């Protein structure tokens, strides 16, 4: 019987499908894309292995329609990583591959970068008598001169030469003096490498000495407060990798963080830099991806999915802000870019650095267990002093829109001393709730178990969970009263209060509403950095990464909302946020002050954080997780299900749970409704599985899930597996 070729296609297929080789005599290589029939459609699939004996007898086999790549698009290293992640996250291999590929390649476009026409000197042009030409045709001679002084001339530069350069060039081509060549144009950023590196301090030197490109696998946790010089450690290691001819892959959590990192890399590194993130046009993304795979790029900086960038000559991986939740994809293929980066470095036998001011408890546990080497950077460069954290007891204080009188007077003090002030509130809009003062009616989203956020500027109610928007009702829909009142605080409301309390103080608000327009965020940040705005007000967009050296006061307007979250990770997230925001202050000569407004000044979390800093908090939190048997002390997976009706998800999960082996050491919780049961019109439920050993949980999932897929009820819900869930 004829052998078949395993092809992964996007869809709910746990494994690759079998296809007969194409009519052509050369079967496709492993890692090449092919076009295959599926039902009545043609799909782009990926060859995942060598020809094999077909699995199912009697099954009518179909044939590959077309081979799209003659060379492997994914090499064995990358295909191996993706296959590993498909098994670990129990997600269909075709979907995993689709996540790894830029859209253009998923759609079947050729794996070729954009190209550019360039003009080159021919040997005849090299020998031509330029003086004779100068007398007869000065423009052609000038062009010939230009061609002689460079390797090749981009067509785009012709216009800059003045006059009818195109006509002159045409003549040179006719004379056989010049010829056109097509060059790949990957759109790379060329590092100038003009700026010198500072001498590293002993702590930095220790951390960077652990990052030896080409010298085997080692995970280094670079744990240092903001401004302690983590980026300098990365730069040092990247420069060494580049000098050795090895590529560095740098993963950052947010697109917003890439421009400033790129410009810093550009100034410091003599290297070609490719940028990979979702804000790029499809063509740009394809070019950057191919530049990584061809080796044209020395440094690849990208967000989450860049962990799947192909690498021709890998040497070093860096994950910045490793604690950041956005490194985990929260839908579909729920992978953690941080964890996969560690796995990839392990498979590549290359070093990996993970940097943060607030290590995740997962990474700290790995450091404790000796799997990661933990380096602390405790000094701030340029003798910048660490900020002083202080709790401001809100109880009984007079307040204006959430701003207590003592806070306002501290703000005034700093402004009077020419300091810049940053106010942080993790909630945009005017108020998180709109309530009827007569009858207590609440404006609730009719598709979610959530309230609408009131946006006064736009005069809209907006659900931040499903994105639904509706006009603000003129009267209460329940009692017809006109007395509808905003309840709670959002950045828009604080902005108004600040304008009243501190008129004439230039202020900028930075949140998702104020930065909707392209380029607005950069504009606002630049105004903040130049010191044009003295008051900065914003959400966590403000808290991340950006250098704001003039900030002397950071105020966290409301710490209480984070103290009582339903998720077991809420305290960790709050502590990280407080420390990250605090890190904006006191980077320059002046020590910063950080004020945290709270009604719970005795709360142990806040007390530990104030007196012991993040390390003390993390220590206590890890002990608590161990006692409670929660990650990272134990391994966890969630089976999530959702459907338009309330009962189907729970019933499906009950049926699935009933097929679990009874003799397993895996602990089962639920099924139970998700913390926000209804979202975007769908009811959601989950089943939680926990085990002391990762391997135990994995083995159970591998045995059990195929049967779950086969349950009749599985077709009535949308369900997925979330291994190492980051959100409950
Ligand atoms: P982080 O990434 O930890 O926030 P950075 O690497 O951005 O810290 O360093 C903060 C500032 O201190 C930068 O301006 C950087 O150039 C400077 N810096 C870092 N390390 C040194 C050093 N060893 N000597 C002098 N300046 C340094
Ligand atoms: Zn009412
Ligand atoms: Zn909603």
C-alpha cells in the first residue's frame, strides 16, 4: 500500500492527517507547506514528518494538491518546539503551527521577502573611459561615478541625484555599464553601535557572565529594580552573541515597549534588528520573520508569538518583564511565551535570561529549586536612590473624588518643587458603575455578568469585557428617575477632579481611551518625558517600562480594589503592580516618594510590601501557595467550556469528569461556573485538575482527553484545555 504524508491543518484535529503524495515525482520535505483538500475546501497545511504507513485502513485517502515550499519553511528545531508545545498544551498541532506562522504564510503566499531593485556596475562599466564620457554625457558620467563608489545603488536613490537620472541610467544599461539586481529587502533596522557601553558594576558583571552564547543551556533570572541596569546586562550579552555571529531573540510583553527598546538597541549594537509584533502590516511581519529564519537579522525583538520566530544561528534568548501576564496567550492556543522560551533555550542548548523587578512566583520557585540561577541587581545606576514607599490611611479623611486631602497637599508640594507627579489608577472611564439614586438600578451589560463602565466624555456605557457600547439612558429604565449617578472612580473622573484642584498644571492622561489614535501613546509619553506635563495620570500603560526620570512622586490612588480579587494570583499581581509603578519614581538624583492610598493600612500584604519590599512579599506568598497546594507548588490545568445555554457547559464537564480514572493521584475540583459566568452572551464553566507532579498531570491529560473529545456532549459546547492557567 502507498505510503502517506502527515500534514497538519488548522482545525480540531489533534494530530496530522494522512495525504497521498502529489502527482509530481518529488514528495514534499518535512517542514514544507502544501495545499490539501479538506471537505470541499483547499487548505494550507504543513508537512510534519516523513512518509509513513497510513493509520486507518479503508479510509479514502486524498492527495496533496500542491507543494508550496521546496525548502523546509520550519526547520526541525522549530517544528520540534511547536510539536512539543502541542503535546504539552494539548492543543491541535495545526493551530499551533498557525500561531507560529505570519498571516501571509498561513495564507499560502510564497516565503519570499519583499525585494528591491538596485543598480550595479558591470565589469565593462568598471573599465569604461569615464573622462571621455564626462565630455559627451556628464550626467551619465556622474552616475557612473556614483556606481563606482558603492556596491549597489537602490532605485529609490536615483531621484536624489537630480536631473533625468533615470534616462541617464537607461543609457548606461544600454552601454552595458550598469545592470539591475534584485535584493531581498527585509526592512531591517540597522544598528549604528555608536554609543559606548558603560562599565558594568560587579552585580551586572556577574549576571552577564552567566550568559555565554554558545556555551550551553543555563537559565538566568535577572532580578533587579527598575533602573538597576538589567537592559545593560542584555545589551552586553547580545553584543557578544552578535560578535560571535549568533542571533539573539528578545521577547517583550507589550508592543508599546518595543520602540524605546529598539532605539536603545540601535544606538548601542552594530547589528541588524528585526521587529516582530502584531502591530505590523502583514508584509512587514512576513519580512521580519523571514529575516530571522534566513539569518539576515542578528537581533529579533518581538512580543509573545516571537518565541516561534525561526532562527538560523541561535545563540541567546532574553525574556524581559518575565512576570507579565500578557506573555501568556489567553485564548485558543494558551501557551506561555516565557515557559516556551525556557524550553526552546533548553532544546537549543543556549543561555536564556529572564529579567524583571518583580519575579513571578513560578520563576522564584524554579530559582529555589536550583533550576534557575538567581542574580539580584540591587544598585541603581548613577546613585539614584530607591523610592520610599508609604501607606496613606484613607479612613475618615476628607476626599475629593477619591483624592484625600493629605495626598493633594503632597502633590502640591512636589509640584511646587518642580517635581513631576504620577497618579496611578487601574481603571479607565469615568466610573466603573452607573446607579439610580432613586431605586438602586445598576447599568449592567446584558451579555455579561458585569456592569457597564460609564464614559462621560463619549457619553456612553461601555462593557470592558465584551466591548458592547450603548448610549447613557436619560432616565432610569426601572423607575424613570433622572437621578442617575456615577459610582466609583475611573481615570476620566480623577482627571476632572485634578483639573479643579490644580488648575493651570499641565496634565496628561494616559489610558486606552486617550491613546486610541495611532501615535497618541508615543506623543503623550514624549510630552511626559520632556517634562511638558507636570501631572501624569494613567492606568498600567504608564506603569510599564518607560523611563520617566523627572517623576518625584508616585501616588497609587486605590490599592484596595486589588486586595480582594477572586483569583489566587490577585495579591501577586497587586504587589507587582505597586512595585512596577513605584519604579517610575526616583530614577534621577532626587529620591522618589511613593504614596499608596488605602482603607486597609493594616492589611498584611501591604504591610509586608512596605516593610520588606517585594522579596519579603514573594517569600510569604510562596509559603502560602505551598500551604494551599496551589501553583507553583503544584501543577494545574483547567478544562474550560462555554455555550449559549447555562447548563450545557456544566453538563459536559460533569460527563468529562465522570470518565476520569478513579485511581489517579490527580485532584479534581468542580466543575463549577467560571468567576464571571456569563461573558459576551455565553455561559462559562470550568473543571480544575491539580497534581503534585507535572508529569502525573500530563500523563492523565494525554490518556483522558481523547475520550473527552469523543463525548457526544463535546459537540454542544466550545471547550479548551488551559495548562498552567494564568487566570482563573
Ligand atoms: P533596567 O533595565 O533595569 O530598568 P537600565 O539598563 O535601563 O535598567 O538602566 C537604567 C539607566 O542606568 C540607563 O540609563 C542605563 O544606561 C544606566 N546604567 C545601567 N547600568 C549602568 C552602569 N553600569 N554604569 C552607568 N550607567 C548605567
Ligand atoms: Zn431607578
Ligand atoms: Zn459585556
